[in-house]
C-alpha cells in the first residue's frame, strides 16, 4: 500500500515577539507524524542537547528527523561570525535536499526568520528554496522578524504577540518549558 501524501503542501509562517513559534511547529510535527507523514526539522542557529526537543524528536525517528545547525549561545549577544554564516548555509543546503526528497511531507525551518534577520542568509536564497518547493510538501518557517517577502509567499501567517511573560517578573527560561 502506498504511503499517503499531502494533496497540496502550503507555506506556513510562525513569527512575532512572543513565545510559542517553535512550539507550535513542533506540535504540528507530532500531529503529522501521528498520521504517518514524514517530518524533517532543520534548526537554524541552534545546536546541542541543551534543547529538549532535540532529544525528544530523536526518539520519534524515523517519522520525525531533526537536524541542528549553529554554535552554542545566541548570535545577537556575541556577534555574527563567518562560522555562523557557513552553518546557516549548510542548514539551507540540507533543507533543500530533504525538501526535494520524495519521502519528505513536511519541512520545518526552525528559526530561519532569525537567520535572515541576522543576515546569515539572504532573502533571495530563502525565496529560491521556496520556489523549488514540490507541490505536496508543506513548509513551516519560524522565528521573529519574518521579512515581508516571506509573509507574502505564505498561505498561513501566525504572529505570536506577547501580552505577559515571566521574564519580566524576574523568572528566567526554564528547562523543559522554554528550552
């Protein structure tokens, strides 16, 4: 019996200044895997077992695969390096390869909007990837600061808006909740 494919893959964007963009895309990954769809997550600007989702999704292979590209720490705190740019391009090349694979149903590009914001990639490079999207592949782009060119191409755009956040009450990021 042939594996079910999406009839039409769309482009989704989760952006905004609040928590929940990656979390929403990971929820979608779990739902899709439950229906037998193959999900590949490419994380830009993240690496290591520091992030709980990396460990969790490795347990869900082969239905969900996760690949992380980035150095430890946050780009905005240490400044962009040539290595950051090279890792972002390596992630983008990997994303194109898996997107064009007949096995991939859903491709999540986690934090790619931030990679664009920090100029690790150009908008032209990401638009070129989207232009090559096969009809039956769903693509999800996450991260703050989604460029207008990406929003225009998307079929669905969700903006996470912060109303209240524990950080403003002196509560730092918590293991298992924010990372």
